C-alpha cells in the first residue's frame, strides 16, 4: 500500500533540548564530526488505493492543522514514499 510521509521540524528559532542532548552524547559514544542535531517528527500515513493530488492536499492540510504545532514547528515535507 502507498504511504505518504510527513516530516515536521522545530522552527529554527526554537530551542531543541532533545537535539542538544543527542549532540552532546554522540562524541561520548564514538560518533564525532557532528556539530549539532535537531530532532523532528516523521508521520507515515498509509493509503488505501491510489495517491491522488486531492489526497496529497488532504495530507498537507492535516500536517499543517493537526500533525504539527504551527507556533513552534514547520512542516518540512509531505511526500509519497516509494517503498517502506
């Protein structure tokens, strides 16, 4: 079945304490070369049938109105996944 993937990230001006904690932990676990981390959210919406432009628009609306908090988050992308 097709899947629509919605990715949401904190707005750049919003502090990201989870991302900062991950960034601080990476070198202690042997992962070097990363200067910062931002943690976001990913939603996978499984579709019954074909993904139409109307259905994609509905997913974009759901992403903007329900899956994200527009005060502190940006919807980065709404795409159709090839294979999950």
